[in-house]
């Protein structure tokens, strides 16, 4: 009897799965023929061979359709290839795609309630509150901290590189340390020097988040594909993010110390303290935390956990994107001597006009460097795969097809940015393609920081720190030219992580 029941259940399960995998055929949508039971198009992710971003890039390359039905394990989804439709989803028709549809639990796991994951009104309210963090005035006030970290980076490299010879340097590792120290200081209010003390507490916490293991890759996939299941499991077994918990301790201790001793620092944590204590961040350049609270006001709902959640996501996105953009820019410059010569001459000229000092303003004058950073972000967008969830039934413009509410929508930004239809010679590093007089690309296809209301809120801060890092290297070291070569993308992380680092030979000037 038990065997019969098991057979019946197996047959029912088989037909249920077959029904899922015929969804796009029944909807009369074009679909990926390589999506097979049980992985769909994610076999390489499930087997820890590729990251999800690179896997969806493979799907992008297999089709020329405007949109394509795919299966993510047992979940039907749509990969959008047409850039006009992408713009509709991210911007014009944002009301139908305003959420990412990933794990978040504001009630039981407030450390998950960051601006990247939040949904609906909660996201909108948080976005409005955080926008003043990244004004020009605020970024200028914090720039000296980044400059100090840059100087420590150069001092460290000077101890590594011998006199009158070159040395291979993993610039991804160097710039990761650089970015972590900037974030540790400006966001978490820490006085750290990871170049001299690479085993400090904050650096060790960072290493926890970078573990490249098969279980970690599977969990990352589940956070995107089955957020309700993850929420149930987290609540059922009381699971928490150990990295976020460690960072919560740091934020609590720092805030308590500052409030007790009435300390004011020009950093992001001070501004987040403003948000916690007053319900808003001042629009001007005032960094006072205004620690006096009004009893019974909305500000009591802004908890330290909520503040830490925002600081945590700025750390996750900021350190990896800043480090990769800087390291990969120099990696590309090392392969194109004419471009390297041109950007070096610009850096030298602008610094000479400013008595050799790097300031927020001098970075804005380095226009060719800006083109280089833009081209790096085209070839290596920090977030290679963007996602949204359809929040109400949506008819695709120019089509009779309907995207049903609850459907996952994927956008391979890596694929779009390397599509010759939008960017001629996409594998070649051509900063001049972004000059107004050239414009040999489709502007609608360039979205390194996303597009629409949910574009990256911290994009200006990230670009400033990446440019500063590149300038520091160009100012102090010679870059050895190397043959043309590609970077291999590692098999984990939702971001682009170069496998084996970014190795370039440097020598002292």
C-alpha cells in the first residue's frame, strides 16, 4: 500500500513538473529550448560552475528574440533582451515592476530590510530618506577620508614593489582593501588601516561575506528565486545573516560612543544617526546628529537595525563595485598603450594645474578618465544581471503577450553591454565611443547603474572612489604594457568578481 501511494505521488509530481515546464509553450511565448528539468537554465549555477549573471548571459547569446521565456528551477521567468522594453520595465512602466522580488523580512529580520531589497512604500520611503546622503556637498566633505586611504594604499605598494624593477600586483586585492577601508571609515565610522593590519576585525568580517562555497551559491540563488521559502526557513529555525549581525555590533558600539561623548564626524554613519534620531537627513552640509528625540514621533521607528541594514548593503555593493571598476580600468589601460598615454597625460596636466593635489574638483576635470571609467563599466557592469518582479499584469508594448503578475523578469546587462547591435566592437576597449561627437553606440543600452527610480543611489560615490584609486596609481607608478587578454568571471556572487584577481605589473616612477 505504501509503495502504491509513493508511486501515485511520484506520478503526480512528475506531471506537475512537466506542467510547469510547458508554461511558456502554453502561453505561446518564445522560450529557451535549453531549459531542462530539473534546473531549467540554471544547471551551471546549481553545479557551481558559473555565477547566475554569467549563466543568464549564455541564455542571452542563444537567442535573438525581444523577450524569452526561461525556467529558473521550477519557476517560469522572462529574460528581456530588447532595450526599449528594458527601459519600459525599469522606468516608463515602473508601476508594474517596482519590486525586485527577492528575500526581505522587515518584521522578523530587520537587517534584511535594506534599500536594495525593500518593496513598495517601504522602499519608496527609505529611498527618499537616503537620497540626501549622496549630495555633492556631502561627498566633498567625505573626500579627504578617501584621499587618506588612497595615500595608505600607495605607501603599502611602495613597500611591495622593489626599486628599479617591475612587480606583478593583484590590483583587485589592493583596491578591495582600499574600498573596504573607505567604507569602514565613511560608513561605519571606524579608524582602520587594513594595509598595515590586514587581520583587523572589520576586514575579517568582510572575508566572511566572500566565502566561495557551493552551499553559499545555492543560498544566494534561493534568496532570488524562492524568497517566501527562505523567509519561512529563516523564521522557522531562527536563522540570521552572521555578517550583518557582526556589523550591527560595530554600528551599535560606534553610535553609543558618539552619542555618549557628543562626537560629530563628517561621515555617512553620522548622517545615518541623523536619520535615526530625527527621521531625516539634512539637505545641507550639516553633519550634526541632533540627538534630541521627540517622544512618540515617527523617528522611533527608525531603529539601529534599520540603519545597519542600509550600511550593510552600501558595504556589499560599494566595496566590490569600487574595487572592480578601478582594477579593471588599469587592467584595460595596460593593454592599450595609446589610451594609457592619453589618460596619464591628462592626469599629470590636471594635477600640475592644482599643485599636485587631488581634490573632488580636480577629479571632475579629468574628462578622458571619465570616459575610461564609463567604458570599464560597459565591459564589466558591477551588477551583470538585473531583476524585477511583475507587480500587476502587463501587456508587452507592440505585442499581444501578457506578463502575468508575480513573474520574475531578468535583464542581462552584461549581455546588452556586449551586444554588437548596441556597441560596435564590444570586446575592444574604446573610451572614445562615449564622446558626443562619436556616439557610435545605442545610449538606451548603456545602464551601468540600472535605470529608473531604482537606479543605484550611490553611483556618484562609487565612481569618485574608483577614479581616485586609478589616479593614485597613475600618479605614482608606471604600468607595464601586456598582451590582450580577457578576465574570467568567477562562479559566485551576484556581482562581477574576476577569478584569480586582476594582475598587472607595476614599477615605481
